[in-house]
């Protein structure tokens, strides 16, 4: 997320600008679910990413390929 840009003659750390890829898999998954998310109480906490220990081999759902079944938690 961070990058170095030259501003006023000096290198400064900045957050790299990025556009949403409307044809990317993450936006397509969001597009399929956004109407349901608008009316249902659907959310999932990504939790911390583990670098060492028990959960270090598991991928956080925010960085793996989107799966609409995993992303939809319907309210009961």
C-alpha cells in the first residue's frame, strides 16, 4: 500500500493510489451480493492476519479469491 513519491524535491512515503477494477473478481462478487447486503445484517470481520503460529498457514478471506457463499452471512 505504501510507496515513495518525489514531492517538493524530496522523497516522501505516500499511500499508493489505486482505482477499483470494475471487471475484477472482487467487484463482481460484491455486485452479486450488494442488494442482499443492503437489507440483511451481513458482515464478517476479517480478523488479524497471523504471521507466526497456529493460523499462519490460513489465508485471510480478504486476500484470497472471492467466493460469494463465504461472503454471504444471512441474518436469522
